[in-house]
C-alpha cells in the first residue's frame, strides 16, 4: 500500500476566532493529499485525462472524526492512502497526528472513477477502476 505523507503547520488563516482549525481546511488538506497521492503514482489530473479520458475523481461521500483539536502553530503529520477499491468507487483514508503523537483526526473520501462521455447529460459516466490504476498503489 502506498502512503502519501506530509507535514502541515497550522497557520492563522486556517483558524477560526477561537484559534482552532476551521473544519473546511481539513477537507482542503484531504483533497490536496488525494491529488498528491495519485500524482506520486503517475496519475496527475493531466495524466488522468491523457491516459483514461477522465476529468477527475468526483467525491461521493466524505467524513471525519475529530479527536484532539488543532490550534495555531501546531505541527501536524498527514498520512493518506487508498483503503478500498470497490468496482467504480474507492475510499481514500486520511490520518492527522500532532507532533507529540496525539491523534488529531481521521477522515475519508469516497470517490468515483469517471470517464468523459458525450452521450450523457453531465458529460461523464462512472466506470470500473482500471486494474492498471489499482496496481500502481501496490508495494
């Protein structure tokens, strides 16, 4: 299993009036981590377009469980990985940990694999995740 890892320093712009991270920032970090995880495996959005006629990986469901608040100046470690492949969908898990080892939160994104399609109202259709894609995430 391939894991994307990053360090995040909580900045003033991430915080609400109470000085803790305003929750939408976690979802921005999740989205960025998913993009970087796929890019690290040769699947940037440009490559998705070239190799698979795909304009992205739309979200179907997201969620997070918060354990310890993240505040201004905190140093966080982020780990993201594909936890499940299921036909046309897949789940990316995200784990944020404080520098002292305390868990901050765990989250997930359920996404769908799409291909452009001129004969559908939205211009895309869900298809099975290609085996070549799944293989890129195996160690």
